[in-house]
């Protein structure tokens, strides 16, 4: 029986391995992690991540050919194929701080593999890593090899949170990069056979190692760039009276461009886009490609601009101050159908409003109070480390309350900010909400989920990103 071990039981390691176990009953899959609470949660009825469809798969496979364990060394030493899916945060100190990827967790995983291995291994980079990481990992492994042979493969993950299971069931592509030597090709073939259990052959792309590593960074940079492009247009729409939904629809009809990923919003978030672009920028700079680096940097700058613009719009519309005013925050996760809050634009928007002394009442369908408070008290980039290394008792921000109901959050509020596109926010009883708010009642839709005209009829002053402004907002232009 082929044995797979995955180091890192996170948003990638958990779902990816669960799907491999489901689709490959002949393979034994162990997912290991240094975080005991995370492993305990994977072994319980309350899984550590919210992802549609994951519960059923884990229930079906757990204890049969899918195991979650903290016995990292045991499972690594027994495995034929080892996936490494640990955190690769942005460095906060030293050379490349604020841009370069911090490979501490990756390196310690590689050293541990070298320490405990007694047989040949295929080591698969599942984490997103800088191009050329495989070379460094290879050096660590082979310098400590005791005669054991290692083949390093790059197999970046393209799943999107919220649709991870769908994405894993029918991926657009599976990318495998390996050495172009006979042993490298053998390893590539072995990994390809795992995916071939359910992925059609023409969707499995084989490349060299560096192309695979770089393709992941490039794909995320292109995706984020698309969001920044439409968001940049949304600012121009507001200035000119054009409507971003109409513009995006017209643009997306061009088959060369396509309709997906053209929704204007308060900005992109999630654990990957910003981190991976910064990493790309750093690699460009290290290679002397300043213009290329500056080009990609701009994608992040526009994202920051969009979040700032949103906060400025809220404050300026509400008579230039939100001091002491209750603002309801609907949605904190970085997108719908996930409880993930890493780099969510809600953090910067909330911090911006708190900076103007607002009282926030936050409601999200999947995010806990502890998680929200942790995010609001964490420093930039500190979030992407194993949870047991993070601040355990976040300082309570007294201007923030977290509630479990949209009506409670909005009760008595001066304004509402919609920051996640949860379906529930489309169907709330906005008449009831309006009746219970201070007047004038403001609604700032950062995800374009509400029916603007209907809400204006109810009496709301509505701001919806990239949509024609109502008279009130025109009179109170937001400073950029
Ligand atoms: N989240 C996504 O949507 C996504 C998509 C594609 C790629 N990625 C990449 O995949 C990687 C993992 O991301 P994630 O979202 O799953 O992160 P995560 O924080 O959810 O999970 C990483 C896990 O690794 C564990 N870990 C760290 N060092 C370890 C070690 N030495 N031994 C054992 N366990 C260790 C941590 O405790 C944590 O549970 C990152 O490089 C990320 O960029 C993420």
C-alpha cells in the first residue's frame, strides 16, 4: 500500500489529503501537524476549518485510510510520498522583511524529514514557495541523507477557499514540476498516478521544477491583478456616473477576457494574494528587474487604496466623523463560505473606522469573536504563523462588540458596512433594519450584494462600490 504523509493540517493540507483519501482507497494518508489542538479538531465533529463538503468526506474516510496525528516523525518515516503544506509567511525581520517568504517552517520540516527517514522519499512542495526553493530543500535533504535518495517535486495547490472541495474534485489543472532526470521522471510519474485516480490525464500538466514553482506565484498575481483592475475602474465609475457592473459585464463578454473575477469590491483578502505578490516582487528585485517588481507592487497599492477609499467614503458621508457612532459590520471573513479571516479587508476597514473612534458591532456567519479580536489586535504579517505561536489572549478592543445576529448588529446603528458577500445579506429584512436604525441611515455595500434602488426606496443612503452615487454622497466627496 502506498503511504502518503502530509505535513501541515491547514486549509490546504486538510482538504487536499481528504480528497486524495476519498478518491484513492488503496492509498493510506496521514495528515500531521505540530499543532495538537488542530489535530484534535480534525479528529472531532467540529473540524478546524469551515469548507462546504469537507465534513462528509472526513467522516467517510477518517479511521479507514485517512488519519490525523501529531506523531509527525513516525508518519514521515513510514511514508513513500511526503507533502509539505506548512505556512510560508512574509518575513517580518531581517533581509527581505515585508516581502520575502519566510521559509522557517519549511526548512524545519525538511530537516526533520532528513533526520527521521530510513527509506527513499518523494518530497512534494504543496506550500506556495519562492521559485528555486526546491534547490534549497534538495541541499538540506541531500547533505543529511545517510545514503537515502530524495526526489523533490513541486505540486502547487490552486484550490480556492469556499469552493475547495469542488476545486479538488475537478481541478482546472494539476501541476507537477520535477527534475528532468530518470529518477525525477519516475517520481513525477508516481505523483501523477495518485491524481490520475480521478483527474483526467489532459489536466495533469508536467513541467520543470522552476516553472511549477513560478506558475503558482504568477497565477495568484494575475488573479489579484484582475481584482485591482476592476477596483481601479470602480473609482473612475463613481467619478463619472458609469456603473461598474455594466462596465464589467461589457468587458467580460470579450472572450479574450472572460466574465469571471470581475466583481468590484472593498478589496481582495485571503492568506495568499498579497503574500505571494510580495514574494514575487522580492524575487524580481533580487534578479534586478525593478520595472517588473514595480508593476506587480501596484496591484497591492490599488488594493490598499480601495480599502482606504471605502473607509474615507464612510467617514465623509457621515458628516466627516464616526466618533461614538455605532457602525454595524456585516461579514468579517475574507469571502463567503469560509471562516478564514487572514488578510480580510475587514481588518483594515475596521481599524480605519476604529481610528476615527467608531463603535463597531460585528456579525459574521462563521467567524468567532476570539478570531475577530485576534485579527484586530495582531500586527501586519503576524497572522501567518502556526496558531499556537500567536497571541493567545488578544487585548479586548472595547469599542468592538461581536454578535451572532445581523438584526442585533444593526439595531440602533448609524451605518452598516457589508464587507463579505454572504448570501444571507441579500435577503435580510432591510425595512425592519431601517426602522431600528438612527436616521439618516447609511448603508455602505463593499461587495455589491444589495438591491440599491430598493434600499433607497426604503430610505437608506446607499453607497455601493463603483455604482452611480446618490445625491447625498455626491455632495460629500470622499478624499482619496
Ligand atoms: N489557503 C489557501 O487557499 C491556499 C491555497 C493554495 C496554496 N496555499 C499555500 O499552502 C501553504 C499552507 O497554507 P494553509 O492555508 O494550509 O496554511 P495553514 O496555516 O492553514 O496550515 C499550515 C499548517 O502547518 C503547520 N505547521 C507549520 N510548521 C510545521 C511543521 N514544521 N511541522 C508540522 N506542521 C507544521 C501549522 O501548525 C498549520 O496547521 C501556504 O504556503 C499557502 O501559501 C494556500
